[in-house]
C-alpha cells in the first residue's frame, strides 16, 4: 500500500485496518471506490474514453460511484438482496455490516 494512501486511510484507522486484511483483489476494488477511481461513466467521460456517462442500469442519471452504490433505481433490488438495504447512504458503507457484505460481492 502506498504511503499517500496510508496517510489518507490513516485518518480512519478502522477502515485502514479492514482494507489491510483484504485480499489484493478486494483491496483494489475498495481503494478504487474510496479514491473515486472506479471505472464509472463519469470517470470514463473525464478520461475522454466515452461521450455519454449515463448510467446503463437505469438510464436516468450520470453513472458515478455514489450513484451506483446508493442511488441507482436500476440496482436497488440488487443492493437490497446483497446488502439488506436498497438505498444506503455513503456513510453506511463504513459500518461493519454493509462493509462486510460488500466484500462478499464478486465483482
Ligand atoms: Zn443508475
């Protein structure tokens, strides 16, 4: 884990400790989400890779990490099945129950 990332996560020791115990693959996804470098439509638009960042799951909003994890109507049922809540708040992902459930999802 890079020093810069350790400094960012170091402010939240609980989160740092959890990520440090993950497999390399799980940690990669967790860090991508935390740092906003998950391959969402909004990020791919910024990189000039795509022209339309509209969410493919709902076709209603810009696809961002927060939209996918918390707001997307097209993924609400899946979040409910996997996490036990259809529309979690961003801070809910830092709670043990949802954090642990999220890591069981096979990306
Ligand atoms: Zn959506």
